[in-house]
């Protein structure tokens, strides 16, 4: 008996025809055009008009392509894959071109049909030998390239277009320079650079101090330091700024204590009407932002440096001491030089984080302008000024890219290897007594101050009005949480949970997929994917927000005001974490495991789901947790994208801050912190149980 492979000899089971059937299905059942008020709020007439078959529009191109690929009279030709690929690629490009010219907003039907055209193109490329003829991997690479092009390169390019082209489309390169040299921008740039460099130095020194303390001074408080390092990550960006206002603000605890000690006033600034001391709002401005950012970003420096400090080869320090060097000389000329890559890495990442920070300068900035907040005020201010916002965004992006490129290229070319395959002996040498005492004093002060900081966050929601009326009350929590799910903070909280729950798994899966194809496969366009991933690392959230507003506020991709654009911003903002997590996990998995599966004729998709993903489960869960937490607490990337119907937790808190309602703001922030901490602890236990470990029998 001869077995017949019907999937090959039966032309109607050809994957190209199956994709064509899928495209026709979506053409007749799902609206082609975008609906102004969404799928669930549209009227029957709006639904009918939105269908592709209701009129002649760009959907006609897709219809013709699907009919041609369905009939497919050339299926037996040798060059059939070339014809399939040409038709699908031409149809996809033509759809976008026609929709752009006719100002036609593309909807879910268009997305599904373009996806079907991509499936046909993937099959055509695979049959031509792309990525060893693997249709799934070919489709994955095509999807990644298109997604990065649409949601990374295209929005960034529109930011540049706003300062190169006037509203009438004329080329005006002098517009950028006019905005660049306009009044105030030079001061704003200098303020941002000054703040970033100062915060970079402070956080690097503190991060190194904590790393030395937990690895070289004592390990007793490693757990406590770890908790203090997690708290700023799960804290909404401007809640730390609010807590500083509660402590150092005009009606803060410090002023109240000084008032109690000295009478009418708090900080001496000269004779006042009521006494020699007057309350001072000095927390606003440079020092307020500096303190908030230092508190926020020091844990990042600590996490970057603690591993490097603990992995130094003790034999090198022993050799120095054997040569009769003092403790100070060993620390200065041996230990610190070995830590240079980590120190430089921590400094540059802190500079990038400071430049991109939006929440703390917004709350504490006062008259100290920085780039991130000036972009915001250019959009939401009295005059809508896209060219100015785009100019500031380009400057901010330039500084972030320069810092990131230096960090990636310079650190990547250095080698400070101290851990080799050979066994090493010895123990860490004692640090100089001055370093030990200095580290201990700084850590104790930090822990006390952080305890005060988060204590004020928790207590601030239980008093009537911090600084004026310290009567204990539950009114803030009752106003937020007890009036029903449709009132108070519940709508924004549930909306944020929904967005984060959808965005977190998508972020992790897309990030791990990019990590897999870039580390395991060689293909044309790999450098584009690598560069796109690098860009995602360096783009500040404010720039992402302004670029999405400009890019997706007009046809053919009209998504502003929708939930989809918020989820997409979450995915591409947090995607680099999934990529780095995936690359680290794949480095520990022997490729021979995948090769063995493929040798047994398993498809690549089955190999990934049966072999790779189970081994990467902890990495997948970690990426999901981080993406979920960042989605719950982010503000800069979505501040321009939310509407009254899509308001999230951070924008709700920000609204209360702008109204001066610190009680509700702190109460809501406390709930978010506790919720995120519970999620991290729960997932940490689940991840621990999911790992395969050897145990004694």
C-alpha cells in the first residue's frame, strides 16, 4: 500500500488556501474600518458602513488577493511561492497606501485580513527556504519585524516629522532650530542634564555602598536590604514625591517639629510677620527631585552591583596584601578597578532613568523645568504645541540614546574576568575600617529614612489632613473603596488590572519570542530586530507617549483613546525586560535538546511549547510579574493616551495630586504598593515550586 500525503497532493488543503479562507471569513463577518465609539457602542448603521463589502475601499485589494490565492491556478508551477509572496506583499503595502491617501481608518477586520496576508507571505518565504523552510519561525520573524516597524520605528519617525514638516506638508527644517533656540529650552536641557548627572553619581555611590555592606561587612540584613530594594520598584512614580512632601513640605513633619521647638515657623529664612521662623517649601525644585530620584533609582544600582561585588576573586586581593599593600591600597587599586564596568553601567542607567523620569519632577519640580515635564505641558498646556513637544522629545531621546549606546558599546568591549573555570580559594579580605564604618552609617541612615518615608505613605491615608489635622480617620479609604465598584477608585483600579492582565502575558511572550529568534536563528533582518529591541530600552516613556499620540491619531491607524493603544504601549515599553530575561534563560539551555526534538520530526512550534517553554517557565513567569507590576505603576508612557473611559490607577492618583487631595492619593498609592508586594511574594513562591531541584532521599 502506498501512503498518500493528502496535505500536499490535495490542493484544497494547501496552507495558502486555508489562509485565504480565513481572510475571506474575516472580510464578510468583521467590520473592515475602525468604529469611532468602539465595537460595543456602535449602532447597526455604523456597523454596516464599516464592513468592507458595503462600499469600494481599500478592502477591495484584500478581497482580490484572497480570491486569487484561493483559486490559485499556478499552484503546480515551480515559481508558485514567488507569485504567492508577491501578491500578498503587494496587497499589504497597497492597503496601507490607499488607506493613508483616502484617510480611511483601519479596524479589526483590516487587522485580521492583513494578518492573513502575512500568513500567505510566510508560507511563500518558507517554501523558498527562509529559516530552513520553517513556516512558524518564518511567520514569527515576519510578525516581529512588522510589529517593531509599526509600533517603534514609525512612531519615532513621526516625532521627527513634526519638526521637519509644517501642517501644510511643506519641508521646514528651520522649525526644529527655531524651537531649539526658543526661550527656555536651553535652561530645560541644562536642568535635565544637571539632574541626571547628579542623580547618577549619588545612586552609584549608594548602590556600591549597599553592595559592599551586604557582601563584605555583614550578611545579617541581606533580606531587609532586599525588601527595601523592591519597594521603590513597586511604588508608583510620584508616590515617593508625595511622601517627601508629607515629610519636608510646607505642612510636613519636619516643619511641624521645628514649629513645636521654635514657635511660629519651621526653617529660618529671615524675619517674618509672625516670628523669626517661617515655614519653608524648600522640598520643591532641584533638591526635591534629586532626593526622590535618588530614593527611586538607588535600588537599581544596588541590584546591578551586588552580583559583581560578590563575584570578585578573593585571590587578587590576597595577592595585593601579600605584596604588603595596605587595606586602603588594596581597596583603591584592586577592588575598585575590578568594579569599573558595574560602576559605569549603574551610572549610565541611572542617568537614563533620571532623564526619562516624569512623575517625580511633575510633583516636586516647582519652577525647576526638565525635559520630561515640559513635553507634557506642551501637550496639555494652554496652547497645544506639537512641534515644541516633538523638539523636546527628540532632545530627550538623543541624550538617552547616547547614554545607552555608551553603556552598551563601551562596557561590552571591556573584560574584567575574575571568575574562570578553575577553582579558587581564599576569603574576602577585610575592608578598611573607614569604609566599614562609612557603609554602616549610610545604610542605617537609609533604612531609617526609608522607614519614615513608607511610614508616612501608610499613615498619610489615615489622617484627615496631614500637616493640619492629624485626627485618625478612614474617610479616604471609604471614599475610594466602599461606595461600590462603579465609584471612587474602583473603575480605574479594575481597568488597570484588566490592561495589566492582558499586557503582561503578551509582553512576556513577545519578548521571549524575540529572544529565541535572535539567539537561535540566523535570518535576513536580524540586525533590524536587534536594533529595534535596543531602541525600546532607550526610549523614555514620555517620548513613547508623545510619539503614539502623533502617530496613531490619524488614519490609517487610528487608535488614540482606545484600550488597544494602552495595551500596546505596555507591551513595547516593557518588552525589553522579556527579551533580556529570555536571552539569559536560553543561554542555560543546550540547543541540542531542541535539535533532538526536530530530528524526531517535531515541528518548531511543538518543540517550543514542549521543550523550550517548560524549561523557561521561571523566566516566563518573572517577565510576566515584572511587566504586570510596571503596567500597574507606569504613568509617563500612557499619560497622553488615557481618556475618561480608559483612566488607570496612576492617572487617577495624579488627578488627586493636582487637586491637592493628598489623603486619597496616598491611600490609593498604599493599596497599590500592598497589592504589588502581595503579587510578587505569591509569584515568587510559585516560581520556587516550579523549579526542578535535586533533593536528598
